[in-house]
């Protein structure tokens, strides 16, 4: 995640990464981690729900790009000065999102 601001805070930082992690980690753990990510129209969703499986429905296909966008938008709702979010699929491949 890249952060950006027009000025540094009183500590000389855009944001404290510990605070950024705290603001996002719980949401990511509760919402995305260890869950199947599905498009909201996926025909498996009703079956998985009946089986009590944990999953998360997305408005877009669950690509790395869409996941980066989802995290970016959540970070913005937390008033974090996020500029760009990158999601790594492999050690050499990532997707990023910024507005």
C-alpha cells in the first residue's frame, strides 16, 4: 500500500504504518482472509450459504485487481491517506489499484 499526503504530520510521517495495519488488518481478517471470494452472481453462493461455508461476495470478479480496489476503497472509508494498493498473486506478479 502506498500512502500520500500534501504534508507530514507532527511526527514527520504521512501515517504510522502500525496505525494503518491496525485499521485494515481486522477488516481483512474478518472479511477476506480464509474465505472463498466469489462474484455476487455466482451460482455456488446459495449452496455454500446452506452449507455454512464462509465466503465473501464481490460486485466484480474476484481478481487481484478487484481485491486491490476493494481494499483501497475500504482504506479510504477509514480516512487513511492511501494512494495505491497492490495485491501480490505470486512473488513476481501483482495488480494495483488507485483512483
